[in-house]
């Protein structure tokens, strides 16, 4: 049982790393900044930025703070919605959700290109409600 719990936690960490990396990538692309430019700004190579964006390497707190500053967002921006891809810790029964990077990026860029923040938040709420209603639908 302990092994299953450990594997579950590792899977969650990997999912969070990929989620944060994908959000970095989407924001960088939204601002039309290259991996090289971002890397130079935060003091790493473009290869390291690639690894962060793919979730292959974990971004440290200090580095994430610097990336957030460079991309003109607060650090918490990179974690918005992460709870939606993780299974509930108490139940431990669902697998870690696999998120299609391209679809997530398209949704992310579309949502953040809406200039009216009230509309953007309403759409986010709608998407969240739809995803929750899908999870609660009885299995046939």
C-alpha cells in the first residue's frame, strides 16, 4: 500500500511539473518570446527552458519567480487550474489525468486573449462547471 501511495505522489508531481511547464510555454508563446530569449533573461540555456516546458526538469522556486517576472505574471499564474488535472488525494482512486498539451495551450491562449476579464472569468467558470458535470455523470 505504501508503494502505491508513493507512486501516486510521484505521478502527481510529474503531472504538476508538466502542467507548470505547459503554462510557461503557452505564456511565452503568447508574448512571442523565444526559448533562447527567455533562457537568457533568467540565466539558463534554451535547452533548459525546453526541459522546463516539457516537464522533464522541475522548475525551482527562485527560477519560477524569475520566469514569472520575465513573463509579467504572478507566480501563482502557473498553477491556475492545476487542481483540475490531479485526482482527489482523499480518494486515491482516479488516475492522474493526462492533458493534451496542444489542446490545453489552445484553450489557454484563447482564454487569455479575451480582453474583458469578466468574460474571461465567466468562461473559465463555465469550463470548470462542464468538467465537473462530466466527472459526476454516471458510467453506463
